[in-house]
C-alpha cells in the first residue's frame, strides 16, 4: 500500500513539474537608446521591426530558402507630430492574440492597436487612445 501511494505521489509530482511553463531559451538584451528594435511574435518565422523614434513598423519573415524572406510595411506613417524625435519613444506590447500588439508612445501616452498579417490588406494600425489631440491626427471616439 505504501509503495502504491509513493508511486502515485511521484507520478503526480512528475506531471506537475513538467506541466510548468518553460522559460525562454534566451533573453535578448536590447540597448535602450537604439533606434530600431526587433520584437518576436508567436510565429517562429516572423519578427516586427519598430523604429522607436517615429513608430513605423515593418514585418520581417525569414526563411531557410535562398531569397525566401519577406520584408513588409505594417505602418509607414510617422506618428510623431511634435517634432520631438528620440530613441525609445515608441515600444510594442504583445497581447493574447498573436497577431495584435499595442504600440505605445511613451512620451505622451498615445496608443494604437497594431495587427500584422501575411496578407498586406489585413495589416492595420488603429488608434486606441489619443491623450493629446494636438499631438496626433487621430481623434478618439
């Protein structure tokens, strides 16, 4: 009886241990003053490239085949309206949806929903909150 109990406890401990979320293989340290930053998506082939000075975003899809990668523009619109450009002004935050991110202007608090896709017509950037209407062309509802 003790042996069965011991085996059951060992079994459940093993299941519990291996069911924990694995830590990332590596953590990329990025320079806070860098103009360009790469953000990993849940798709193993796709990264988002952000210009931290003006909020422009490109999709980078790499490939193991020669000339197989894709470089696509998600947002080519300069989001800075006050001519106050500096590295680190913009940053991306992932959401639970692998295709959506929140773009935040860390200087004035404006934010946008960014959606990436392999189809260019499905890529978009939509304002979520514009705190300073004089700083942006977008108006919040």
